[in-house]
């Protein structure tokens, strides 16, 4: 849109990327001012295809599209974003076309077998939908989630050099815990015998409020010089100290060693509350980037805002460490 408005919110919605359901704020807080040039997406992901960047995420705040599916934005340069431009009134996936009736969270897009796949969360389950275009419409006629004995969210598919496919995801069992399992070739089910827990929230920075349901979530994985890097977020997403760390392994199934430099993205680094739950991607210049969300302000978590920061590998202490470049942090904005 070529213009913007200022909207006064009198109530705040808390949109969850974990096991929490939507709650209405019960206390009075100063009314936030929302500049509509910001892009209000939580748990964002960017997919690059044939010269165009596509941005997806959890719709957050009081948008009429909240709970209706997944919006899509597009850009040729990552600086000027158009949208929402999804095939169905701005939506790439529309409720009713695939599994789910609520809680559309944390999508991932990949190209596989000449189709575009969307891995996503709905109704606290993981589901898959396909399309012939990154803009959608993404559909799944079976309207069934991936089978699991527990609730599971935040899917991320990693395809290794040998062609094996792995589903990193969060299982809701005594907290939000990150698991991995090898996927079958149709991406519709896992090989149960390979299901393995990766990490849980056990360190002080991962549970700063000492809650009984500790949280690690939002996994994204890449491989560098034979080492696997699992990037994740920790703490409840409403906590201002929600932050990003990583762990490494010599195998996609673990065991995983958490970095001593964690957290690598936090409010101490970028000056914004609640940074996290994003996705790594390479841009057209082969620069590694991390797209994620932050809180709206110091007094309000919602609506969460999409942001981006460059990432680099740096050789330190005889290991290749992943670092965020503080000076490259910026919010994503619409035209």
C-alpha cells in the first residue's frame, strides 16, 4: 500500500507460537501506535525463488486475516515489500483448503519434486500443503495432519547432501522441546524409529522467568563444513528476553552441543524486546540472513513485527561460530 494510517488499539491479542492459546489482555496498558508500513508477522520465513523473495508468517495483532491462513508478501530487494499478494485475497494458504481451523503458525516453504511445499502448524499439529506457485493457493485435499502421539508445532524440513530428509519440530511434552525425525520421501510422515530429542530449555538464558513449562522452539537448520547448526529460540515468546541461540552436531540426529556464545540474538544486541522465532536463508548474493520477529514495543508484545539481520560464520577458539551482525538489523516494511 502506498499510504499508511495510525490505529489505536484498546485491547491486545496475544498470538501464540507455542502451546498457549489466544488470551485477551486483562490489564490496562498505554495504547500502542501502529504504523501500517511495518509488517506484522510473527514466526516469519523468507523463501527465495527466481529473483523474488517471498515472506510468510503467523498473522499477528487485530488483522481481519488473523486465523484465516497465511499471508504472502513479495520483494525483489528485501527492502521494499508488496502485499499481502497471496493468490487468495492476500493469502497463500486459506483456511478450508487444507488441514486446520485455527492456530495457523510458523510456516516453512520449500521446493521439492517441482512443487512448492508449505510445512505449517494448525490446531497444534503439523501439516503439509502444496502449490504450483509460491503465492499459492496451497492445498491438501486429505486435510489430515502428520500423525503424532502428542501435539507438535514449528516444522522445519532439512534435506541433507545425501538426499535424506529430516523434520525438525517442537513437541509439547513437559515443555516445548525440539525433536527431529527422518521424513519419508513424500514428506507426509516420519520414520518413527528415527525420532530423537534434540534439545530442551535447561540453561538460565533459556528460562529467565523460571517457569514450569520451559520453551525452546522455532528450529531452523543448516550445514557448514560438515557441521550441522540448529538455530532455535528460547523462553515464552511474550517474555521480553525471548532470544535466539544455536547448537551444533556432527550428525543431523545429534547429539547437540549448545554454543557457549548463546544467545546470539537478544534485546541486548538489537535494543528490541522479544527477538526470535525465525528462519535462515541465503539471499541472491549468497549472504546468510535470519528473518525473525520482535515485540511491538517495550510495553506491548502484540502485534509482533518482522525484522531481518545478517549472519556470518567467524573462526574463534578453534571453531566456526555463528554470529549476528548488529549493524545490519532492520525491520521489514511495506511499500
